[in-house]
C-alpha cells in the first residue's frame, strides 16, 4: 500500500465519523436501552390501531342499526295494525334494543320497555367491583393517550319527548336516518338511531342499544396487546442490558489499560486481547494490544538507538579531543600535521554519522507524508550507475554489471529519491565487501505482482546467523582492509527502513549461482496493470 493510497482512507474515516449532537453525553448503556425501548414504544402504537378498530366497530354497528330500522319500517308498513306490536316485541328481543315512537309534535307514542320487559339494563358503576373501575380508568387513560374523540354521557331525559333527542329532531327535520354515540354510565357505548316511518301518520322510530360487546372486544384486544408489549419490553430491557454488558465491560477494560499505558506507571502494561471475542470489539482489543506492543517496541528501539548514537559519537569525539589536546604538546610540524589529519578524519566521520543518523531518524515520518508516484526501477538503476561511473576515479574498483530489464516492466509506486538512496546503499555495501578485481551483479525483474532487485558480490559472504544482524543500526562487521570509520553502520538499516516504508522486504542470502559471495534481495509491490494501462 502506498502513501497516497493511505490518504483517501483517512479522509473516508473522517467523513464516516459523524458527530453526536443530542446524545453526546449519554453512556453506551443508555443509548442501547433508549434505542430498544423506542422500538417498543413504536410497537405500543398498536393502541392507536385499537382506537380506530373501536371506531370502525361502532360505525359498523350504527350502519347495521340503520339497516335494521329500514327493514322494520318495511315490515311495519306491510303488517296489519294488530300485528305491529308483536313485530316490535320480536325485533327488540332479537336485537336486544329499545324502540320508541314519537309523534311530529314530539309526544312519545309508545315504548318497548313499557309494553314488555327491558332488553338491556344500564348498570350503576358505583355498585360494580373495583376491577370495573380500574378498567374504566384505563380506558380513559388510553383514550387520552391516543387522542380519541370525546363523546357525551348518556342521560335519560326527565320528560321523554322527541325534542329531548337530537337524532329525533334531525330525523323529523331532514326526513333521513340519524344516529348518535353516547357513553352509558358504566362507560359502554350506547348507540341510538332514528328514522321516519309512515304508518297512519308520520312518526319517528328511535332505536337505542347498549353495545357492551364492543367494549369487551376492545378491552380484550388491549389486554392481549399490553401483555405482548410488556413481555417484549422486559425481554428487550434484559437483552439490552446483556448487550450493554458484553460491549461496555470490555471497552472499560481497554480504556483502563490505555490509561495505564498513557501514564506509563507500569513498564509492561498488558492490554487485554480478548481472544474469545470474534466481533468488532475483539478486533479492536487485538488492534490496541498490537498497537501498544508496536509502540513499546518503537520506544525501546528509540532508546537503543539513542544509546547506540551516544556510543558511536563518543569514539570520534574522544579522538578529536585527544588530537586537540596533543597539539599543545607536540614540537614538530610532522607531528602537528599528523594530529590535524587525525582530527580532520574524525570530523569527517562525525559529519557522516550525523548525516546518516538524521536520515535514519526522519525516514519513517517523511515516507508517511510522501505522495508516491510511478518509478521505473530499471531506468533508475541505469541512471544511478551512469552517475557512479562518471564520479569514479582511475583506481582499482570492483566492476558493476547490470542486467537491464525491458522498459516499463519493473515499475513500482514510491518515492524515487528514497528508493535510489536504499538501492545505492545496498550497492555501496556490495562494493565495500568485493575485492578490487571482483564483480558486482545487479538484476531487476518482475515476478507476478512483485519487482525483485538482486545485488550479488564476490565478497566473503554472510554467515547465516548474521543475515538479520547486518540490517541493525551501527552494525560493525566490516571488511578487514577497510579504514576505520569509513562507514557509519547505518547504510543497510536505512535501506531496510526505506524498503519497508514502501511495503517491501530486503533480505540477505546465498548467491543463486553457488559462487562465493553474498546476495541481497529487495522485493517491492509492482504497479498494478490497470494503473499502467491507464
């Protein structure tokens, strides 16, 4: 993965991080409970449906009453006068209703409750048990919650005349059927419907009905719904608490461990990895543990690096100090020139050390901010070798052979300056270990999705137990005939840092042709074919 490919991911992560506004101060447990309880509240909206269900039942019953009155009207007109009372009695018993007839002036002509036994009785709520009072209180509460329309209470008029009934007045006035909804004293629907009938004279027939079955049906449905909502609510709260516990507790453990790491009071703070968790929290725990371990290794590496720097700088500083102190004691120009030469060499060595140390300490940070671009490794190595040949003197040096690849086949995404520095360090290392008449072979090839860069030398080779150590900073294994202080011991360490910053690898091994010497292999991710064609 290249540096420029990392940036879109960061910007995407910033876009996905939506700020919490109204719930910013809520704990995770509270949010889980709130979300689940809100879902139950929405489910409890079924009470609204029951209110519309009751309204539909009432409307249907009123329509049925209107149809029944129409049928009774036809039957009364077809019957003989002496059969009409028997027909009315049969109708009221079958429908459990009450029929009253009013003259156009409002006088009551007849009443089924006076000509026969009552078919329903309005119950006094004061004489009923407390359970009925609780049911009525619940009905009122639910009606208030759902915003049900209010209906008047039913009261028998002191003087039973047509003018006391709005539905009778409306029927006389319009000539059409009229109906009303009222609450009986025990809060059950009392429905009434009035219709003009034309017997010997026009009369208004009014039918009243105490529809207790509607209340029983609605209450039964409300009870079932309340039981279901209560069970779901209890289950949801328990599951929410369980879910909050499985999420919040490990997060708190991770937070406490992170605080201990920040405070630095314990050298080896163990961040729980939660191996049994296979969800996102487990992934987070293992990522934090790995991050903490990497941070600890980084700190240790920094401490070791500082110690190594101190050690490497002490020798040339001590040598310069000794040379300067000796200048005051020498008496000949030859001795003075010798001490000055020593001091000059030590100063140059210090300059190389400081430069390499500066580069080694900044490479990681610089690579993380660098925008990678396509680099043809073959062309880059060819240009490097041309420049090296132009700078070379006439003295004996190992020869360099480069197997140049076909143009465009070894393209990678990276920072050309840094890659050139890494490969140049590897070539310098090979040259330093090769004899004057030796040969350094360089090859760059593409194998699948990788570009391989191989540098072989004719030197003494590298012992297997030293093949990893040579990439450590200030590694001191140098050729015997090399002047002291000519190399800082950071070249291969810098090369590895640069290569790994490009998602590549560098390793030491034996030469493929079996000859004496060492082979350093660099692998880098090749540029994708689609990018090359695009």
